[in-house]
């Protein structure tokens, strides 16, 4: 175990023994009404650029954790993942999922870290759990598609990407589709 990994493990262990961690994870904020609005906006976006801006607002909804402790774990994991400290990221995401088992983004982020590690078998159940908790989580749906494709399950992966495109027809993952079924708002075949 490297010094950095030991430090992260110590951070997570310390935060799990604080009063905040001993308390049960509260229910996350109700994002459904805002999600409805943003998904309507992204479907009606006149360009891919506009859709990406709306997509950033979607991320802010999903990345708002149920409480400060969960937010610290999420932020730590995302920072570690961004620095390609995937082991450290997984430690933080494992702690987040243990603390907040009903928070979809914990599973989605852990799946993303495993996807980057090319551990697609580990990513898939987390994506399935994230989608079960938040069926309109566009990134988890698209990530599930890419994971299935990476596992050689191309038809299933493309179906998952099409499921994501129902919510956001501008996703860049649409480029992974080989059999078009309909057109994006800009006329690009999906």
C-alpha cells in the first residue's frame, strides 16, 4: 500500500468514526422536479453546445450528496479519480456507498473509476444499482452502454445508449451506435 493510499484509507476511516458518519445517511434532496425541467430543456436544445451546458446543470443535481459527510466522500473520490489515483478513489466511493446505499451517484462514480481501470465486470453492477435508484440518470445509462460494449455485449450496449438518448439526444455516446433508429435534433442519425 502506497503512502497516498494509506493516507486516503486513514482519511476515510477517520471520517467514518466521526459523529457525522455514525449517523445514518439522510435521504438526498428531491431533484425530480428540477430533473424534469432540465431533461425537457436538453431534449429541446437547439445545438450540441447548448445541450452540454444543460448537461452540466444535470451533473450538479446528481453530484449533490445527501449531507456534508457524503459530499466530502464524493468530492474526495472524484478528486482522486481525476488525479488517476483510482485505488484512492475506490476507497472513498466504497465508503460513500457504505454510508449512503440509496445515493445513486456513489455507485455511478465507483463504476466510472472501475471503468477507467478496465474492470468492466465490477462497473456493471454499480451502474445497474445507480439506474435502479435513479432511472433517468443519463450518465449511468450511457456508462452502462459503454461498459456493455467494452464487455463485447455490443447489441445490449447500444440498447442502453439508446435508453440514455431518450433523455438526452445530444449525448456524445450516440457515436457508438452502428444501427440508426432515429435522428438527433440536428439530423444526425442515431
